[in-house]
């Protein structure tokens, strides 16, 4: 469902979008130590392989050995690149899947890939912090030579747009929940919001005045939403 292009907001006005949703199941919890804290990632960690019988070592090199995203704003995707190299000389390497144990880290648009001897392929890993503070996780790269683990770390911080994830929502089956989403303009010039959309079937979006047509796109030809300096939309 898409909202924009919506009407233009005059300076000092607030435009809000109504979000009608049935939330997905809660995210799995992260492992913790005896003190209840998530163990920090080591400074370097190459891989953990599960090899077939008779194999001495996988002909695989994964770089970097550890991904650190640094500080990242909430609700903004930050990406890093992993490279998987087939260091063997005789056989192809098949990268079957890439999985994550954290909702904050995930691979982008991955497909099964065959890597010829001496060649390499790139894997895009995204960090989307859901709360402020440290996030730790792992990406597991499953290949024909074994499974390889890469440690991940990032720190979520408040967004300059004053946006935050809508998490921890619960609703009985068949019951609608509505939430207003707003966005602050931190700049000294007009901020134009060109589009708001969702690819989730259980979410509908609507401008407050058009809730009865929540799933349809606003009439084409209207200018995109603008937010005046220091105001919110």
C-alpha cells in the first residue's frame, strides 16, 4: 500500500499517517551470559566450519572476519559487504544460504551462488537497529564446504528525524490497532517526503483524512509532502 504523493503541508502543520496493523510474532531473544547481558563480539573471528569426512580444511576465505557497523540511526538501513572467495583450484564452491540470529542484522537480496575456483562473490549485510544501544549477532554463510560464522556488531542511536520502530505491539485476532507515525524535519530547509509504503499484507496506510480508503494510492498529480524547517510531518 502506498500513501504518496500526498498533499503539501504548510509551515507549522503536522501531517500524520494512520497505521492499521496486526503485528507479526515477537522476535527471538538473544543469548545472554550469567549476568543477563549479551556477550560482546570478539575482535577477530574467522569461521566455524562443518566439514565432510576426509576434508582437512575448507578452500574458503571470508573477509572481513568481523563486521562492525559503528553508530547507526534508528529506522535507517546501514550496509556492509562480505566477500566469499573460493581459494581452491579444482572445485566450484556453492553458497547456499545466508542466515542471521538477530532481527537487527540481515542479508540483502541473496540468491544461491556458484563461485568458480579463484573467484569471489559479495554478500551485502544490513544493520537496522530497533533500539538504542549495542547490538551483537552473527551471520552464518552455508556453503558446499561447510558453514561459516561472521560476528556482527553495531550501536543504535536516536534518529535526527525523531522516528522510532513500532515494536512490541500485540493485538487479538480480528482486532484492529491504529498508530500515528510522525517525522521531524531537523534541517533549515524544506524536507520533501516523496513516498510512504509497506510490503506487508497485514499493514494498511492512510492519511488521517482518508482512513476509509487506507489501501489506495493518493491521487496522482499532487505534490509530495513537504515539512517546514523545524516542524514535524
